[in-house]
C-alpha cells in the first residue's frame, strides 16, 4: 500500500489531474443518472388475470380457476399459488424466491395456459410485477368552467392521451371515469312470446346483417378479380327496421306468420354508460394514470407529462389536481438526503477543525468527500443503478466513514510536521508519516468493505432493496481509501511546510493518559464494568420489542365501501355521496378522491372485471393529524351512516399505503377447510376476535361478503320428461342474463349492443314460472326442477388449490410485532373452531423470523471475514481476537440508544449493527497497530500500550466524532424511508459512541492481559 503513496508523491501533478477527471466525470454522471424513489425491483411473481363476462363465481371457479390452478400446481419450487374467483373474473398469482429466472417462468406459465380448453368468452392475460409498474403520475382533471362547451372526454382521449403516450419513457396512459354509448334493446317478453321469437333469434338476425363472404374469383384480361358478398350493419335505423320471422303457426306448424319489425316488439335506445365513476373533492372528474417503462427516468417522465398537461390546462381551461406525483416525491427525497448529507459534511468539517486547529489540514481531509461521492455516482450510473433512497442513503450514511482514512493520514502527517519541524523535506515526511499508518488504514477499510459482502447472499426483499445500498457504501469507502493513499499525501507534502513545531502534550492527551494508566492498574474492575454493561444492554431487547421495518405514518386514509353484491353502480354512487358528505367535514382533510366501480387498484394489476358494488375514497390529511384516533372514530361513525342507508353494507377505514417494501407490521391468519360453511364460521370467529384486540386496526376478512344463492336440481318429473341440463340452462340464461350482441359502428360511432327482456326476473316465483319446452310439451321450471336457497361467498379463495380464508390486521403505532402476534396466536388457539379447520399464521412475524435469520448469518459471516483480514494484517490469532473483542461493546450503545429513543429492534437497526462490525474495528486496528509496533521495538508492555494509545487517541476520536455527527441529521430527520430510517442512524451512533470509549479503555486492558505471555518478535519469513 505504501508503494501507491510513494508513486503518487513522485507524480503529484498526475494524481491531481486524475482526481479532477474523476470529479468531473462524476459531476457529469450526476446529470445523467436516472432518479427513482426506490430501486426498481422485479418481484418474482406472475399474475394471471381472467375476464369472463356474465359468469357467476361458481362458473369462474370451476371453468377457469380450477383448470389454471391444476396446470400451475405442476410447477416446481414456487413459494405460493393463490387465487380469487369472483363474478366475471379470476385472479391467480404464482410467487417464487428472489433470484428465479422469471422470464422463463412467465413463458412456461403462458405455454401451460395456452394448452387449456378455457371458455371462448374468457380472456386471459399473464403479467409480471415490479416496483416501477405502478403509476408514477396521477391527476384528476375536469373543466375549470362548468359551463364550458368543450367536449372534455373527446379532448382527453384524442389529444391529451396520445400526446402523453409519445413521451419517451411512457409505457401507458390510462383514463378513468370515461363514458361510452351503449345500445340497449329491451324486448317485450309478452309480444316476443306471442310471436315465438327468442333473444337468440334476434341476436342471430342482427349478426346476420353484418357479413363478408368470399364467392370466388374470375379472370378478366389476364387479371384475377376476387368476388366477395358484403353486408354492413352501419346505422341504428337498420336495427330498428330489422324484419324478424315469427315461429310457424297452425296445427302442423306449416302456416307462415307475417314478419314483424324489431322496433314493434322492443324498445331500442342509446344510453351513456359509465363503468367507473371518479370524483375529486366532490366534483366529477376524469383520473389519468401514467406508467413508465422500466429503464425510464421517473423524474424526467413526470416533468415532461406535467409540462404537456400545463399547456392543455392553459389552452383548454382545464382544472388539474395532482393525486400522486412520484417525480416530485423523488426530487423531494433527493433534496432531503442531500440536505442531510450537507449537514453531515458541515459537522465533519467542524470536528476536524476543532481537533487540528488548522484550516489547510481541514480542507485537505475533506477533499475525499466530493471525489468519493461523485466517483460513486459515476460507478452506479455505469452499473445501471439509479439514484434512489437506497443508493443516496448509502452515500449519506457513509459520509462520516469516507473522511476517516483521510483524517488518520492527514493527522499523522500534520503531527509529524509538528514534531519534526524542518528535519525532513515535504515529500519524504509525507511518505514516512503515511507509511506509518497506511497498513492500519487499509486493513480497517478492507474490513469495513468485506462486511457488506454477505449482504449479497441475504435472501428476500431485504436483500434486494439493500444490495444497491451496500454497493453505494462499498464504492464510496473504496474510493475514499484511494484518495487517502494518493491525493492526501501529495497535498500534505505541498501545504504542510510551515507548520509551527509543537512538542507539548495537550490537555486531552494528559487526561487520557491518567485514564488509561488507571484502567491498566484496575483490570478486573474495568472488565467487570464492561461485562455488566454488555449484560444490561442485552437485557433491554424484551423492552425494545421487535419489528420488521419501522412503520412510517402517512397522513392519508383509504375508505373501502362495499354494498351487497348485486348492487348497481348507481346505488353504490348514491351511498358514496353520503360518505363523501361525512369525509369533507373531518378535521384536517386536504382533499379526497373517489373511485366507484371499475377494476379496483392502480396500474396494470387491477382486479379483472367490474365491481359495481364497491367504492374507494382516498383521503389526504394535514401532516399534524392524529391518524389512529381519526380512523377509529370514522370506522364507528361511518358504519352507522352506511348501514342505516343500505343494510348489509360494510365500510372499512384504514391507513393509506406507503411505497417501498412492506413494513411487516401486519398479522395474517389463514384458515383452510374443504367445508365452506365451517370455513365461513371460523373466519367470522377469528375476525371478531381480532377486532376485540385494541392493539390491532384495519381488520379485513376475505370471506366477509356473502350473497344468496338458488340451487336448481332436476326432479323425477324432469328426468322422466327427458329434460337435459342444457335445455334448462339455455331457457333460464335467456331470461336472466343480458345478451351481448357485439360491437358495431353505427352512424359513424362505435356502440356495443346489449339485449335483454324488459320484464326482468326479479323473484323466486317468476324464476319458477319460466317455460321449458320438453318432449311432453311446455312445462314450468318448478314442475321439472327443485329450488333450494343458500348463501355463498361473493369470492372464492384458494391457496395451492385448497379453499381458504384470510383474516388480516395491522398493528397500531409502535407496538411490538412479535409480542402482538404471539398474543393473537394464543387467543386463536383458545377458540373452539369448527372441526376440520386448519390454522396457519403469517405476516410480520414470519418476515421478521426470515429476515433476522438471514441477517444473523450475514453478521456472523462478516465477523469471520473481518477476522480473516485482521489475521492477515497482524498475523497470529491473539491480536485479531482482541480487535474483535471491541465488537462486544456495540450492543451497549446500539440497544441503549434504541431504548432511549423509543425505537424497536428492526431490520434497519440490524443493518446498522452489520455496518458497525466494519466501523468499530477501525478504532481497535488504528490503536493496536501503534501498540504492536512499539512492543516489537522492545518497549515495555505497559509503556507500549500507553504511548500507542496516546498517539492514536486523537485520530480515533476525530474519526468517531466525524462519523457520529455525520449521521445526526439522518437520525433526527423524519423524511427518510423505513429502510434508511432514523433507527439505522441511531443504532450506528449509539454503537460507535460506546464502542469508541470502551475501545480506548477496555481493549488496552485485554491486550495487556494477553500480552504477558507473549514475547516481542522480529518479522521473519
């Protein structure tokens, strides 16, 4: 390592130029690197969505879900296979472990589904999910002037959406709340029956008007001319004038009846329909969602979209309200982390100046900061990483560590110049001073770097999210080592030629010498106190509680409203208006956005099919709103309003969702049973039990919604009359289901045509009186079939092909995930659940168990790697083991700091402890490096320890204080995510503070105890 410094001192100008080039390229890369909120993680999951219009839940389950599940169950090594079947739609998800080749899996899933014989009306789509597949920009749009004659929908669909779609990096632009024309044909049942005309007859007649048939070709003048017979259904009048042939009359059925026009037996009307209603602050609006491609820059795409919308806002007098803007959120996150980083840099500068009392030394030591930071950004850009909370957080966390190497080297050069005066020339002195500490600096930096290697093998979502963080930390620290070895000696040689000699020891050194000599004389007392502190700190773990990630609070709430399953969108809209009236009067409400019907959800993973009985209201509150109290109050009061207006309706108010990985503060209880009635009862028992727990909120039960079901079965009369199930199905379907005729261009406007009887079946009696043609003549349905009444779930859920129910809840506030989960588990075990119901638990505790296990292995591996580096640096086993003993003092400060600040022991705190494995040993290495050299020169053991400790106490305190103060802004900030949170910074600050103080006292004591049996030895080979 000293060879690099020697080369740099001989080629100082080249080193400076190289550093300027690196800095320049880093500055350029900072303008080119893409920005995102979080790393774009592709989750190892495949989603199969099926739309099956007109199908009941049972039909979807039997004809679609079951065959798809059976084909996917043959796949190997999947983590979970779950499905949800509902009216008109099914959703199946297949998840794997991170690291699985999902391109291959997706292709295999598509191939497996392509082999299935699914119903012709079922439309299947296979999709992947990544963190970047969600909308990056959402806005509510309406006309600023309610009297404006501008066709807003036409403007948005034909001008705004196409222009936004052309932006480089835009994947899709979706417009919600649109209206479409629909042609309704309502057939008079009595008139049609009198003429013997059925809906199928009318459907066939309409479809027969639109045709294109090849008739062959002829040759004319050596030219082949194809001949086609074409008929077009091009106008509404053609449908109204459609001639229908009634059924033959007469005894023999041979008497032809005169034809009738469709308009004589049916009302034909064009109506505007809306599959989804959207409002913003009570005003009807359109909602626009913009998603980006995976490699696009979120901030750039968002800014370009806003610029285009701003132009239309001015030109067309639009009112645009932003619902979500990831571009602005990213810019804020970047600005916050940069601000915290700059405060950290400022604190570093102050600390260095206070210790060295020299402006030049201070400036030289912080040169490593801009060079290392911008070199890291350049490397991240080259590796395809983005600037996000994780990479920026890695740089911010590393700021204090980046200057450590430079501090140690510049402090030693500065001290040498103070002690040697003008005895040595600049380059010679810089080289010797650097050589004296370069071994300790390099080994401690390498130890810090290797700590992050095991993170590459941490599985699950934590490993995926923290990998960019680790790369940012490692890159910046390695860059800082090269700056310290190459540039700092060059600068020290150039600018430290006129330093005033200073031989007297300062007050700090004198006081520390008294402490260290006192500690060496009271070894048992020192070790006893250190051991007591360690035991006491470990005893705080039960008091801390354990969580997966700190659960950040967001001033937002989501109100989910569900009416009985057969409710129309108009009925849902009427009830939603009542809820809106309540919401707008809540304290602290900033704005609220309503979505009624549609697929639900955002982005490409909305549930297939419509949910006309469901509405969602997203509410944004002022930052100082007490959300838990507000939601508890709203849940009680809204329930009264909703149930009073529409019986059997449900409403649930829960906290708004945050971006990024799950916080792991939830509890999932899964119940399995082949008996649907037992499963429903057990789900209700568990749901009621969890609602009674005051530490839980947002309780949901996926089996809560049920609907009446009528089950028909052929009786003996029907069997004797040779009635087939198909006959019954055809006759009943025509009476109760609208017939989808198709979509046609009528009068230059595209319209979908739907046909039904004007007199809809609305009661059991009417159903039983449907006429069924049989070999014995026309019979009523009640004569040939028996009808039984029962209840059935609106949705049917499967886990690995088995029916299951999931009851979920969120843990309130800072309550311990592990303790609350265990409490719930014990409560459920005391329940008398129906026979045959199996119970399993998931959620936060499972994530904690897996995550802590992975990080525990990573920490053990990191300690082993550090030991390996230390043994290579110092040789033997004793000194490396003494250095590792400094890690015993990490829990004293880390756990104590978490307890004092009210933080739980989370994954972010564990990452902080992993970082400390590398950071803390730096102090012991710097200390014992000098002690070892003194001892090997023949100095008496105690004096070797005292002199080495006095010599290195200043750089140790400088580096520790610089690292600690650089993290203070991050620890105090509330703008960081749950991953790079105050918990991580607090853990590092507390652990480094106590380990530094104890290292300066306890490590020398341990060294002296083990050193009595050792003899100085010369380096030999």
